[in-house]
C-alpha cells in the first residue's frame, strides 16, 4: 500500500495528465467523449439524456459558500432565500432539493425575508457547493459546508474561517462534530 505522500503525488500527477489531455478540448468535444464513454459502458440514449439533465440541474444549484458570511441569517435561511430570490426556485423545488417539507421552506423563507429584506448578493468565489450536498439531514448546513471545503478542496480551517467570516475554533469544532456524526465526506 502506498504511503500518503506517494498517493498525493500520484493523484497530482494524474490530475496534471488529465488537465493536459483535456485542456485543448472545447465543451462540445468533451461532451462527445463523455457520451461515447457512456455508450461503451452500456448506457442507452435515454439513460444518457437523464444523466445529462440531472447534471445540468445540479450545475444550476451550485451555491457560493460566501453566502454564509451574512451573520443575520442562519445557513438554512440564507440558502433558502438565495434559491428563492436569486435562482427563482419555487418553495416545492427548494424543498425537494434540500429534502425538507414545503412548509418548512416557506417558514424559513418568511423568517429570512423579515431579517434581511434585501436580495442577497454573495461575493464571487471559486468555492461552490452543490445544494444536493446539503440534503443529508444527519448534519447541519454549516457542518456540510465546512466538511466539504476541508475534505474536497483541502482548505485549512483558518482559510475556511476567513472565507465564511467565522472564528477558527468554531470552524474546527464544526468539522470535528461533523466527522463524529458521519465520518469524512
């Protein structure tokens, strides 16, 4: 079994190789390659269409983590308000996406609207989290975001704290609580 440093070196090497191979391709060429690969693995046109539709829908529900910088709103209130006002989603669509009851979404939005009447305008960031990632109710929204940033993007707790405008120890505590609840993502 390879040591962690060897695994990371191998992973970085593989990423560089893939970037080099795919960097000269445009979106249409990449999509054709993906469809050919899916067909080679037994996917029919209907299944491929469903996958691409789902991927497009998920892409449209990427949330900038800078949304969570607003101290007036809870993380759930912030996300519901953003999806409703900035992305034009209905209460039912938000409820389906976040695996919550429609009434919960309505109440959450109403509270958020009272606390923060103006539309949210999150800072531009390269760090986006899929809204579907927040549907797992075993962890809080903040636990999901912190774990995602730490495990997926390999951000340090201090960097996450700056990004979310939270205290370093709060971010560390949230991460530790999340890993106890369900392990790393």
